[in-house]
C-alpha cells in the first residue's frame, strides 16, 4: 500500500505572466493532497465516490502518456486540506500524487521528473494551456523560480532561502465561478486585443517577482507589503480580480495589511484565496470576524511530493 502526499502552492508573483514566458515565484505550502493507494483486482474503487470520475480520467491520462494500456485496478482514498478550485494548486497536487502512485505501481523506473511531466499532461487535460508551475512546485517543494520557455522547455531553480517570509495568512475571498482554464483564456483575449498594454503589465510583474527573489535571497530588504500590493494592482489591471475581492483587498490595506490574489483569480463572483500579510494577527483576525471570513496561518516553502510504502 502507498501513502502519497503532495503540497498545494501559493504564487508570490508572476501568475498569468508565466504562461507567456515571464518568470514566476511560487512556494509550496502546508496544505496537502493525501492519497492511499493499493492494487485492487476488482476494478477501480475510489473514496469519496464523487472523486471517481476525476481519478479515472487522470489514471487513463497517465497510462496513455506512459504508452500503456489503461489499468484501473486500484483502490484509492483521496483526502485534501487544500481548498478546491481557489488558486492554491489543488488540482496540480492531486495530479502529482496520482501520477506518482501509478508510476510506482508500473514497471517503469522511478523518476520524479517523469512524475512532474505526467502531472503536467493531466493538468493540460483540465486547464488547456497551463504553464506547468503548479505541478512543478508541488513535485519539487520549497520556493521555485520558474520560467516556461516553450511547451518542451521549462526552466526552474529551487531557491535557497536566506530570509524567511513571515506574518502570512490566507483568507478565502470565495470560490471563483471560472476555472483556471477560463481565466487563462480571458487574459489571452485581452493579450490579443491590447498586446502592448498586457506586455507592459507582465514586465512590471517581472520586476515584482525579482523583488521577492532578492528578498528571499537576503540581497535587499524590499518591503513585502509593498510587493504584495504592487502584484495585486497588476492583477487588477489584467482584469482577473472581481469587484468584491478588490473591495476586500482595499479594506485589508486600510487596517494596515496587504493582500493579493494568488493563482488565476476570478471576475464574475470571487477571486479565490488571498495571500495576506499583516504584522498584527489580532487586528487581522478581528477584521475577519467582522466580515465573517476565516483567516488561517500559512507556512511557505514546505517539502514537495512524498511517497511512502505502508502496510
Ligand atoms: C497558476 O496557478 C496560475 C496561472 O498562472 C496559470 C498557469 O500558470 O498555468 C494563471
């Protein structure tokens, strides 16, 4: 029997821009997808049953990518502490954990790079044209400087952090109506109409990503709150933040904090998880209570995919 754990992620800066070859800085977080997997002779058994469809199509994709005949003889228990569909990489973490499980049971040699590639194929099935940052950070863990040069060339570097990020929390602005794929297509349409404008936003975004990088490397103590605010402004200019989320972010700023959408965002209703920085937890938690929101501490830079044999 296998126990497979893969973390979710938060993007510090570079979301959307990363789809177009600009860098992104992502971190694995302390929220996870857990799978318990064993061989099962009588076909596919999934717990909870509602996850069966997703699990089945992901297994099919993995076998197909491995050029094997699909084999569904598994019993799989799925448990997740990552909010689903809110920009924290829940689908990528699931894709990584599932790919790792199927590869372990196949007769192919174990290779974490191959797991990442298989997970990317599953991600494409859900999201159309993802950058691959979500599955890569979930596989590798830590902090990643990531750049997609082309479909076949994706460069990344794991950052050895000198200066830790603290006072970080998550507040859920609500599950977006749109999927990641829809949000990526929305930005694509804007890019096709107003290329200069969007390229300018992406270049500014790259400056923010570099600011975070310098902070983590201990080279320059850029103010984290300032970087978060700047990233959020750029995402608003891209049109991926809903009206209610913009309002919420402004209110967090008014009480001395900073907040940003992390991931694809959403416009019709809400924009998913907000990464929030505040020096005074008491103030933030009182604010959250007043607005009937949950505020949770989040730790960045956690380890990536872990596969254990258990009995
Ligand atoms: C990923 O969480 C968010 C986007 O940058 C899409 C991608 O990188 O695939 C919007």
